[in-house]
C-alpha cells in the first residue's frame, strides 16, 4: 500500500469520536501521539501551540468545573455570527446525523441541550488536550494551531484512538486560564478529547459527508478572466 493510500484511508475512516471506553491511554502512546503532532508545519516554524494534556481525576475535575459554567461567554476568538447557504445546510445535516444517532427528535430542546452539555463531559474521554496559541501571532497563530489539531486527530486515529476537536471548550477560556494556570498571553483555540473509542456508542454509527470538488475548488489555468471549475 502506498503512502497516499494510507493517508486517504486514515482521512476517510477518521471521525469525531463522541463515545469512549473508560480505560486510560498508556503514557507511551500519548507521547507518541504528541511527538507525531509536533511535526506540524507552522508559519516561519514558530510552533505557536502550547498543549496541556489533562487526564484521570484532573480531567474529571475539569469537566465538573466546566459543567458549572458553560455559557460560552469567555472565548478568546469570536464564534461565527451566523451560518448561511451551503454552510448552514452542512451544519444542519451534521447536527441531524448526530441527533438521529442518539434518538433525539426534532424540537426536543431538552435532550438536544443535554447532548450539547456532553462537550463539557468530554464525551466520557479519559483525556483532553487544551490547545493554546500566542496572542502576539493573532490569526496566523490560530491557523497554525488548526494545523496542529488536524495532525493530532490523524495521528490519534492512526494509533487506534478516538478524538474530537471541541470549539465549545474555547468558550471556557477564563476558567481554563485559572485551572491550568495559563499565561496571560495565551489564547485558547480549542480542546481535543481523546481516548479509546467505544465502538458500541450510538454516535459511532454515522459519518459526515464532504462536498464534491466542484463546490469548493476553482482551478485557474489562465489569467484572462476565465476560470475553469473543477
């Protein structure tokens, strides 16, 4: 199997895991995961990410603290103001896939709210990585951290682990600064819950779709004003 075959398989198989077995991941496996993620490219090799891996009792204590203050009013980066057109359609499709998997009927706000709170329960994962960037790098530091998150997610899957990047945890920035003793100049990008996936969890039963290339790619073969879409 060629390298691109392996990469394509990992990209196709990986999913946002929202159900975990309680067993912790061995330290040697976590170190291998972090070493792989550390190979992420970044602007001028600045490597702006700092990562706090919270495990065991500390992860459960952090979860309890977040559940007590989940209003999301403390994010360092503004959340999207709205979703329109195809972005709204994709978001709704993904949301209804999740709700269908766990048996939440349309309009059941109580259960959908409870499902949203599972973000702060870390979906039952025994570990969470909190990714922060340097404030001085602004948007580009956040972009580099996004690349780091992608490498982390792919490496986790390659190691047989489940992982889920969670913007919801970014809304807990003041709390995370407090409990993790983050420096004042750090900006929280997201959290990544990870662990051994529970294959029997209902959220493992579906996969999100991807838009066809013609919806997202414009190939330019000349600069005479005519673009070829592909």
